[in-house]
């Protein structure tokens, strides 16, 4: 019975997906008009995860006033709505338009490691437009581009998102099979994109750090694979310049991962993410429950 119910639900996925493709061909000004409507629905009408957002902001910025926190909150929901339509645009956006809207400031740093014959792991956070930053990886470097992804439960939308994210040449690796995927590509001179996760599925394998004034368990995948394959670790600093326009600048975390101290790389890239969030707090994804895990005593 459950299988029949799922099939029935999936029937609706196709027309919805068709609508997404139609929306994606609209000009950006029209999409941002739709974004403004989404903002009103998400924030004003349905108060989507407002309690989570407020709790995260309050705990992260205890020094800020209620008025300051409320302003960040409102700006966050406007940005979240923009991210929604920008992700839709990803289905049909041209390479030229994408490069114009996600400008890489120091691609020469990536080329430096390509010519040194060294793999690169590029890590960033859910800040700015991380989707656009990821799908532009093939444009940024001579390395073979690959990225880690989590599947969407709906198989129709999952296949559509894989096609959208890989249309410019990035090779997507399933997160649950990362060890095998990375080992199969061990001889490929690659750049692998990771998104820093502050709530890993297994906290016993995470690294505990102080992040935004809170005990935080951070996934160690970036560090683990950098150490195994002696990859240079670079943090992608995504900054929003104005609506629909971003810059991406890489900062070196370590290019000697194999001999780095345990936890050092994770602590470093988490500190850079915190710096970036403090500079533009409204552009981080505050609607996630990132502090579900509690550090064990002792």
C-alpha cells in the first residue's frame, strides 16, 4: 500500500518539475519578483522555521540587541527566497551568465596546485549561493571537478537536481559512499567540493569546536580525505555583492594535510566560516538545526 501511495505522489512530481523548468527560463528580474512573493509566504504567512532561526541567531550573537537580530532575521528570509529562485534558474542558466553572477577572484590559486600535481579539496558553508559556487567548479580550475551530494527523497526531483548540478561538468559523488567514490578516483587530479556540516550524523566521528559561541560538532570529511590523499584544502569565501551577484575567493587552509595535527584543518576552516558569517550574517542558512548534538561530559 505504501508503495502505491508513493507512486501516486510521484505522479505530481512531473508537472511540478515541468513548472520549475518553465520558471527557470524567465528573466532574473521576473524571478526576483516571484522571490518577493515567496518571502511574504515563508516569513509573513507561514513563519517557516522562524523559531529555529530566532533561537540560532540569539545563541550565536548574544551581544546583539533584539532589534539587530530581527533585522538579520528579515534579511535572511529575503535571501533564502532569492536562493530558491536562483536554484530554479540553475536548470537553464547559461555558462556566461553564471560566470558573471558568481565571479571567482583568485582562480590562479587553484591552478597553482594543478601545476604542482596536487589534489584540492574546496570547502565552504551554506552561505551566499553555495549551489552556484559548486556548479561553477569546472570553470574555475584545470582539475577534474567533483562534488559531494545528499540525495533528495523524491526520485524524480533527485534525478532533475543531479542533471542541473552536473550540466557544466562536475562529477557528483554520493555522500553515503564517499570512501569508495574517492578511492575509485584516487589517481585523478581532482578538485572536490565539500559543504561544512555542523551536525554530522555520527557525532562520535566529528570534531568539537567553539563556533558562534557554542559547542559545535563539525563533520571531519574535509580533513579526513585531505589527509588520506594529501590534498590542499582551500576555503571558498562566498560573499554577496548585491542581489543575484556573488564573489568567490579562496583562502588556503592547509597544503600539508598529510602531516597536519588531528583536528587542525577542521578547526581552521570552521574559524574561517565563522569569520564570514559574522561579516554577512543574513546570508548563512539559519533555518537548519545545527546544534542538535551535545558534547559528552569528560
